[in-house]
């Protein structure tokens, strides 16, 4: 009786072990075919949808395709399949050389929401280039900036005729860089520096600025500004319009009025088409004054000016480029523009 019970117990144990072995075998087969089928599914997707996958299937391509090749080996271990499972999931990401193209940016709003309106402008605090640079970390070398979240209509070159005005320049950069960034403008700032101590020629420097900035980028809008003029309201948008634009229509030194009708000095803006239509600015106005009236007359096609502008302007510009140097906040272009012609002897 005891032997019979012992035999039955051993029989049950053997059946239990056999059932466990069978269950283990079934689990192994399920896992094996599950991973194996994933391999073929993924491989067919890449084979149908990506160029060059035939070469990669042989194990000579990128790391992802090399793993596909390994998965087809029948003697791979269970540990190998577990390890490569994660690699399969990772390999479903786009290849490095086929990154998805970014979504196109929307147009920048005509009235940017970040504008603050009237500004407090003062010159009593000490200003340094280091301070201005820290205030504008998004401005790139040469004084360039592009809005990261929208697509501006204009690409603007801001051109400043310059000589020995370093202190004014620091304040101008301190105020204008934040204003221009709030206005969502794609811009570059260019200082056109007249070398030597001969008579200053503002209009000719503006022509030089137009010519040289087009070597830097495909600008289609040009803002010509004196270095000592700062807008008191950031809603005065520094870009181009359907007609030439005079921005400095009210200045504190003139009691916030124009000094006379037809004044076009200080800050003005022209598109490339408008600039070429009037042949740029006159080159023969040496010293301060006179060129602003000539520019205004070119726009209004005053007869005498209409005749002279065909011969005197961007088409007759001559100068010597000495140096182009890019600083963190602006690009400095130093030039020699010659001397004024000798005055005729009276009598």
C-alpha cells in the first residue's frame, strides 16, 4: 500500500514537471514569434518607405538597420531579444539625416503685442558697451537680429553716418536694440565711419551704407538714422512703407516740430525700389545741411533736382573701403570718401 501511494505521488510530480516544461516551451515560442513578427513588420515599413534601405538590410548601414539584421538570426538568445526590444522602439524614430522639416513661421503682426508706447529717455546714467551687450543677449555678431517666433515682412538695414560719436553710439544702441526687438524686425545695424578729418558728408556716407550692406545680406528696406536721435515711442515702427517714410517728424531740439516744411533729415526709411528710383542720395553736399532738402526734392520731383539726380547719386558714387569689422552689437564700416572740391576764387 505504501509503495502504491509513493508511485502515484511520483507520477503526479512527473506530470507536474512535464506540464511546467510544456508551459515554459509555449511561453518561449510565443515570445519568439512575437519579436520575430515585429522584426518583419518594421523591416517592411523601412524597406517600402525609405531610400537606401536595401543596402542597410545587409548590416552595412546605420546602427538601427544593423540591429534588424541581427534579429533574424535563429540562434539568438532570449536575453538578446529582450535587449534588442528597446532598440527596435528607438529605431522607429526618424533617421538623423531625415529630420522633419520645421513648421513655417506665421507672419509677424503689424502691431506687435510687446510694444510699451511712450518711453523715458535719459542720458544721466553711465553707459558702457559691456552693459548694452548684457542687455541684448539675443543680438548676434554684427548687430543682427531675427525674430524667432514670426516671419517679418521686411529685412531692414539700419545705416548710421558716423565720425567721433562713440558716446552717442552707446546710448543709441542701449535704447534701439530693445525697441527693434519688440517691433519684431529682422535687422542689422551698420555704422558708416568716415575716416580722416576732412569735411563730413552725411549723404555720401548713406550711399556707401546702402552699397555695403547689400554685400552682407539681401536687405529690401533701409533706415537712415543720425546717431543722436532716439525715438521716444516704440510704436514708431522702423520698417518700410508704400511711400518713403520720415520718422523724425517731431524732435525735442526743434520744440517737437519740423524746423521747416519739406525737412527730411534725422531718420528716414526707403525700400530698395524707392532708393533706386531717386538714384540714392546726392554725393556733393559737403558739411551739414542741404542734402536733406535735395532728398525731399527728389521725392517730389522738383525740376532742377530731377535733372541733377540723374548724374549725382548712387550711380556716381566713389569711395575707398578701408575696413569692415563686426562687433557684438553692430558692424563698423570704415571708408575714405575724398574731399570737397576746391571753392572757386571770387573776383
